[in-house]
């Protein structure tokens, strides 16, 4: 179990709580807590004895908080994940001077808040408590809360199903939730229906005969009110759950006191005969006839599916299974009734917001890593089943490193080769010279008298005349060069014939 001293939380002395509950005040935690890194935390400090509701003992409240943290520690990883999805469950115990002082909780995510702008106050944010689903449109207007946040009538059914699922998750363990009411759970409608149970520090094990748990206004079970029993259990949880569902589906004046699924404010058509019967059993006096939270969840889910058209994804494929990194891969799909396509890749990669109307055949993607590619189709009622389009593999072009390629090739070293001075090119004669001890072949450069390029033709002369003139000029140049080369050849032969013969070279 994680325990931490209150001074290590970094809460400045004199800080006022940002929220207040029946048994505790809430403070933001500035410092990270070992074992809970990466989580945004809240400190719930148990109130002094004088501020607690009548019948509650602070020592008992703190002991129950510690027990709830211990319950979570005893669960498997999968059980903890399920619990964290539907509750704000205590994570650690906070101590002050060696004594328990409260617990640490996760800060509730932003999607569970709604914007408010009351007519007589400042704009702000408020937790979207389930009670907002029970109130009238006039109350929401007075609070400056957009009626769109409640969703349509089917969304109410979906949130009722999520609430039943949350209690079902808690009831998988031998515990009783206890203080369930419309202000003790928060909801979100975007991007889909979600519900979180709050004040889970009042959860108690069924084996705890000394547990004390509260009741919200208009949520006291009949067997408790009649003093037929003192302790709450999972049957009383189902009674309170049934009342919550009836009131979620009965918005308007007096909705928060409704106990029958058939009443003047009930939304017509949401429940059929099976649902009405099931909720009357849940909120009835006969404990033995109450269904389980799982039975309520199963009915509500079936009813939602009967009233909506969920998207259908019939196939998903990849244009290529192996591709060069950086190239486009085309994801193809066939779907019905969807308004958004989401593509999932390895490592949490997600591409969403794809309009299947504009991209009916598919969409090009460039995932950063290889791995499985999955596709989902969504509409306002929820997602289709997720379909595996395929497993994508990348191949890489090898990098071209010339230095590395030449590193193993031997290179000859010519140490005696002199460097060629650039000025040497300017000293070279423009004609060949042969010099020997007995032969002097120096000969002045021949002056070649090239005929002038034909000229004198009038501008615009016929092409045939220009071509004939050019041909005569080229022939004259060839004759001049040929004559000069013959003269040079005769001179060289004459000089060589006159050179003395000193025998074979040795």
C-alpha cells in the first residue's frame, strides 16, 4: 500500500480546498508521488469530527478509507484497469504526524466537466453530474449549460447502461458501494457515453459488520427506512441504481423524486414492457425480486441496440503489406452507416476524423512504425467492431556512404612524382620542338594563310548560294593545310638524312 506524508504533497499552508464533500475536502497535489508518477492527483482530507454528519466517527471514516485502498492493492491488474475505467477509486493513504489524514485520488478528466454561464454569475466549469440529466430544460438554461451536452434520448439510455455497468464492476467483489445517488456519479457524452462513480472511499466489504454508509436525499432504501435492517448491501445498491435510471429517463420538474418508470415525465418509447418490469422490480420493496446490476446492464444495452443503427464495418485491407518507409499505404474498407473512420497503428498511433463520405474507398497513411493496422467506423451512437486491415512491414534503403565504401580499397603512394605547377602550362610552346645533341629540328611555326570566310552575300541570299560559298571556302582551307603539312614533312626528312650515324644505342 502506498502511504505518503502530507508535507511531501507540496500543498502550501493555508490553501483552501477547491471542493467540499460530506466527509472530506479536496486539494490539488503539486508534487509527484512515488509509485503514482504521471498521474494528476487530488488529496481528500477527512473533515474534523465536528464537521462530519451525525453518526459518523472520524476514526472510522479514516479506517474505511484505508480499507478501500487495500482492496485495490489486492486486485489483479485487469481488475484494477476495469475499476479505474468506471470509478474514482482511492489510490494511496496520506498521513499527518504518524496518523492517517486522508487519501489520494485521480483528478477527474476534463471531458466530465461542462461549461456554465449562469445569468447571475460568472462563466466557469462544473462537473457533469447525473442530476443534470434529471432536471428540466429551464434549469439548464438558468445554469447556462447547453442542452446539447445531455445528448439525445438514446444517449440517456446509454449512460444508464454505463452506470449499471459501473455498479456491476464494483459488485464483482464482495463489497457494497453504499452512497449511490445522482450527484455521486459524473457523466460524459463525448466522444461516447461514460460514467464515473465518485466518493468510493465509502465502499465497504460485506463482511464488515461495523460499516456506516450514507444515503442521498430521496435514495434511502425502504428496508432501511422501515428499520428492517441497518446495514446496506448489494440489494440496496441495486435499489439506488434503479432509482437513478428511472430519474435519468424522466427529466423535468419532480424528476429527482420519481420512483416508477411509468410517470408523467418519463420519455415515451425508451422502455418496453421488459424494461418497465425490470426497473419496477429494482426499485420495489421486495428485496428478493430485485435484479442484479449485470441484469440491468444487459437489458439496457440490448435496448440501446434496438433503437439505434450502429455503423457496420464489413472489411478492411491494406494496399501493400510491405512498403518502403515514407511511401503511402492505402487502407481500404467497406462500411455502412458510419460518419467517421479511425485507423489505429502500433505504439498508440491514431488517425481519426476521416470522413467516409469523402473517402468512400479508403485513405492513404504513413504510420511511423511497422505493425498491425486496425480500422473502426463511428457514428453518433458509437463504434463498429474493430477490424484488422493487415500487418504492415517497412524496408529501408541502405545509406550510401562513399567514404565507408572506399575505406578498404588500397591506394598507391607515389612519393617521387613532382607536382605540376599551373604556370608550366603557360610556358609550353604552341608548336612541337625536337632537340637532340646532333639534331636540331627547331622550325619556326608555319604561317597558314587561311582563306577568308565567304562574305559579300547580300542579306537574305538564297540558302543554296550560302551553302555553295561555304563549300568553296572549306575546300580552300583543306588545300592550304595539306600543302603546309607536305612542306613540313619534306623538311623533317631532309634534316634526319643529314644527321650523323653513330651506331646502335647501348
